[in-house]
C-alpha cells in the first residue's frame, strides 16, 4: 500500500535554447579553436630557434628508432643504443661531407669563370629575350603601367660569421641532445603519457597513435633515404657518362633536395640547366643534364616510390603542398624536410581519433570504392547467414 501511495518526484524540464543561443554557443567554440590555432602557429614561428632543432631531432629519432630497437632486442641498454644511433648519424653526415667537400671547393673556386661562361651562353638567347622584351613593352603601353622598379639600399649591415656561429653551434648541440634523449627515453615517455589517460579506450587510442607514428615516419624516412640515395647515384652515373664534372656532387645535391617535395626537384632541374649552360655550347646539350634528371625523377616518383612505400602512404598532393608551404614559411628549408613527417604524424592522430577519415590519402575514389565494397561484403555475409539459418 505504501508503494502505491508514494508520490513520484516531479520532472524538471530545462528550457530549450533558442536558435540564436545555439548559434552564439557554436560561434564561441569555433572562435576559441580558431584563436588557439593562430596562437599555435605564431608560437611555432616565434620559437623557431629552439623548436626547429628539437623537432628535427625527434624526426630523425623516429627514423632511426628501428635501429635502436634492434640493438635493444640484442641486450644493448637504451642509453647505449641511443648513443650508437647518434654516432651512426654523425658518421653518415661526416662521410657525406667528406665526399662533397673537394668537388664543392672546386666549383666555388671556379665561380667567377662560371659566371662569365654563363653570361656568354645567355647571350646566345638574346633574340628570344629581345622578343619577350618587345611584348612586355607593348603590354606596358596597353596597360599604362610604368613597370617594376627595384631599389637596393646601400650600406645594409650584414651579420658576420662570428655572430652567427654561436647560434648555429647552439642549434646543432640542441639537435643532437634532442636526438639522443628522445631515442634513449622513448619508452619512458610513452609510458608516462599513457599513464595520464584515465579511460581504457583513450589509452588504447593513444597507444595506437604512438605505434602508427613510429612505424609510418620511420618507414617513410628510411625508404625515402634509400630511394634518394639510389636516385643520386643514378644521376651521378648519368652525368659522368655525358662528361659533366663533379658528377658525385650533383648526385648528392639531388639526393638531399629530393627530401623536400616539389621544391627540391625544381631546384635541381634549374641547377643542372645552369651547369649544362656552362659545359655545353648548344642549347640541346645544355638541356641534357636537366633532361637526365627529369627522366630519373619521373621514374622514381611514378614507379619506384609507390612500389616501395605503397599506395596507402601516398597523400593528397594539395594537402602536401599546403603543409610544405606552411612549414617552409615557419622554419625555412628545415621546415621543408619536416613537412612530410609532420603530415604523417597528423594523419596517424586523425586516423585513430576519427576512424574512417581519409582526407590525407590518395586517391579518393579508391577509398570510396573500398568502403562501398566493404558495405557490400557485409550485406552479402548477412544474407548468406540468413539463408543458412532458414
């Protein structure tokens, strides 16, 4: 009887928000995120001196992480494996510098002579350049523009090497310190971050982010390093066969420049065209070194890299261009090297936080087709299960 006479608690209904209140709430959230992104971007720009070498050390540490892991599996302590990895990287850099030092000094000594030869070769193109100049003058008459005037201020102070040397040395030391301590403490860092995750699901996602970042960045950088080394060797062989001096130097430059997508190959093409102008008398001969490089780079980009890395790691070119432009604006040439690993890290984070979002991958129609095929396979499986049950 007491249960029947018990009164129910009154239901409290909160007033519904109007459309204007919902719009203001969403706008405030979007504005907060937008301001946070702007603050993060300008913090990267302002902290270039410290953040750039630290980030480069982390990226190189991710690349050489599999080597350290292989040493640790053989019983080598983490600190010693990190030291061996850092020494290996220093040895590679020193070997590269020893290979290119002699031919680089040779070309530096010949710069005045090369400039004179380049001017002489460009004089052969005077006719086409004069025709372009006439077209430019006609366009000026039509548009009424006075042209572009460039003025150079006299007496602009230039920082001496003695001023730049301490800053450069500090960045180098910061880079190697970041490389060593990241490789040596990567397991402890991962465990510390995972301990901050209170829920099991969040801990699972963060662990998968760490796994994907390490595997994707190390696989990409190691594969690209080997591919660039083979491309540089092929270019050096091709230039040596046509008689271009210091072919090893230009192959090494092409191997390094190829780490910066789009901009690196364009720079090497222009450089080899200039070298061709100084070495050959005809226009066809001047184009030959750049043509050899373009053929090798096309084979690498269209066949070798997709075969080695795989189509799953091929990203949208527009997203790559945006990331490259942003990082070069923020950190210069160093940012161009960091751009692709940063996109891979972002892709690993987005893929684990928002499953099914493949806006970085390429091509999109294959992803859509795979999803449709997956849905069809699920439907076909459910149909077969129902038919067997009957």
